C-alpha cells in the first residue's frame, strides 16, 4: 500500500468517528495507460474535502462536480467508468486509449468501527480484507488475513457483484545502523514510498541522524526486528559493519517473515558472516535467505552508489514477485467475517 492510500483510510476513519459521512472511491479496473494502479483510493466529504488520488486531478474534479450536483449515490455503491467516450479523454486528460473503472461507496458513521479495525490492523503491520456487496452498501465485512492479495471484483453471472480488497501495510525498509549508507538509502527509499525505520543501539549515532520522515529506534536490533519488522512487507538490511550489532539483527531477521534480508560487506566479509551465523545455530535454509553482498553488482563504491544498488535489487525482486503473482491468477475469495 502506498502512503497516500493509507492516509485515505485514516482520514475516512477520522471523519466517520467524528460523525461525518463521506464517499470512498476505489479504482477497480484499468485499461491501457493509467495514472494510478488498481486499488488506489480517494475519499471526499460533502464540503469538497479530498484525500488521495485517482488520476492527475481531472477524475477528482469530475467527482467533485457530481458531488456538488447531487449525482453521487447515498444508499449503495456506484460504478463509474471513465475514458470510454472520446470526449472523456480530452476532458479528463487520460492517456490515449486509457480508461478506468471506479467504485464510489457512500459511508456513514455506522461504518466507523470497520475503518477503525482496518487502520488498527495496518498500524500493526498486518493485512485485512474488506468485502462489499455492491448492490447493498450496508453489507460490508472484514476479515484478518495473513498476506496481501490483489483486488478482486467478482461479477459472476446471476450473482451479486462483490468488491474484495486487501489492505496491507506499506513496504518497510528496516535498516540496522545509522551510518552514511543508511542516510542515503533512507532518503532514496522514501522517494520510492517506503516506510523507513532505522535501528541502532548506539545513542551517539542516532543523535547525528538528520533524515526527516524516518522512524528511529535506539534498541538492540534482534528485539527491534521482531517487534517492528516481522512481516512479509518488510525488507531488513544490516549496515553497521560491526558483527556484534549486525549478526544479532540478522539472527532475528533470518528467522522472521521479512521478504528480504541483506547485509553490506565484501564477498570475503559475507562469507565470514555466513560462517558465524552457522555457528549461531541458524539452519542452511535460513542462511540461504541472506542477500550478501547486498544490492545489484553494479560496481558501487560510494555510499550513494551502494544505496542505488540496494534499491535497484529490491525494485527488481518486487517486479519479479508481482509478475509471478499476476501469472498465477487471482486468489480464491477469502471467507469474510464481521
């Protein structure tokens, strides 16, 4: 989940808890080029307040026009299709041949507990699935799930359409060590919409940290990993060059659910690290999870070059995972519970 979409869900929760009604818009399908991917969110209130994004702004403007004109539904979800007519492309600024489908749901204060549950689950870095029967806006259920799944709009003939969307935590980059490489890596990763956490037990190193928007933890890395990064949306990278710190964090990381574990160092340093980890009773399978030397082999030497190599590897592996997930087809529907 991107930061903007998590902000949308938090805003919806806050509005509903305050007793205000609103609308939640979700991109459920795209064809051709699209400014935002399927699953992107936007919320709006009757006073025109907007949070989130569906396009470069023109689709948002159209929603506000419909809101002011009283054309947005108030009793059940509504499916809007943009880009089907040639005039849509010119009016909305959509790329040539591109169009998108958006489900707009009216939400009332009675839905506040659902969105409180969703935001709480995301704060715990866990996933939750929300299912909505499009013909009956009040029929909304949620279910806690173990992993993220792509959005699905079930429209089988003779059945009531159901929108099923899993919200998961933002991708997290958990860095062990508050050094120079971590600084460049944190700055660049935030530009790629990572939620960045830096852990270092050395108070003097954290005292010099000056990257805004990054969560810092002065703690032993093994405890911090299990408390803050034991989930499939986290990547953990050890960067201190101090085995007393890095190895402790890696022991926990390689036993965690993190999807990626890396460590900085030369090939020789990495080989010695693997030997130490084996002596600490980690299994060969766990040690095989370690990406070390970390990053793509692009000949990087300087801290910013190393940061680029690491993010390039994360980007490539993420793309591979997404391609494999798309090739395997949509998952089976989860059983929703209240």
